[in-house]
């Protein structure tokens, strides 16, 4: 989930976090290319930057309204564009296309519903602790969406299908440690 801080407006803010949109896209492509080059079998989930409750964030940020839904949406859209380019192999993300090794979770669809990108702050009630950072409810919804995407795209990574990588403590035979510990 990259881009929430990058999408701050260009005016100087306390942390100078703004990354121009074209550079943000190039950075995503480069990160994917590095993963592809260094670990070709690695599967990646891209999560779009989350929506922003600009009013709540401005209050939290001492009246500095340095973010807006419309501007943040351009970074969300750019993330989706990078995903599509990488999936098809038409960008600078490394290789002939990621195919099934790359999955997208659109946080806007998670929080607002499929296809909805226009919203008011009240639509985000309870999702953010301060208008920008996820609260427990937002984290839970995003985690559930992430697990759903993993189960759908990579059934072998479904938590229910994973084997326990070490011997559970109650199954360890102290009289036969080597076989007990390394029998999996």
C-alpha cells in the first residue's frame, strides 16, 4: 500500500513527502522490476492508496489541509494503471508480464464499494483514526479483502491450507528430539 503519503499536495508540508505522480508510477514499476529480477517466483499484492478524509486529516494536521480526495484518487488510479501494465508486461515492471503472480486490492472498492470513487467524509466513518491512517475497522476490512484476494488468486496460500512449519510444542518427543523436531 504505497502512495498515501506520496499523494500529499505539492505545497511544502512538514515532512516534504510529495512524490510527483509520474515518479510515483515509475517507482512502483521499479520496485516490481526489482522483485521480478531478484525473486522471479515471488507473488506480489499491490494495494491502492486508501481514500482520505481530508477534513479529519486537516483537523489532526493543525489546519494544514494538504491532501484531498481528488488528488489522492489520481494516485489510486496510477497504482491500478501500473498493475495493469505489469500484469500485461507493457510497463517497466520487469519481464513479459506478471500474470497471476500479481494481484491488485483496490482499497477504494473495499471501503466505498465497487466502482465508487466519489464520497464524503462520513462515508469513511470509523475506518480511519485521523483521516489518513487506518483504524481497527479499516485495518480489519483491508485485511479481509487481502485474504480474500490471496485465497482467490493463490489457493495454496490460503491460511487454512497451510501446514504448520514447526512441530507444535505439545507434539515434541523429548526422548527423540531430532526426529521429533525435524519430521515435518
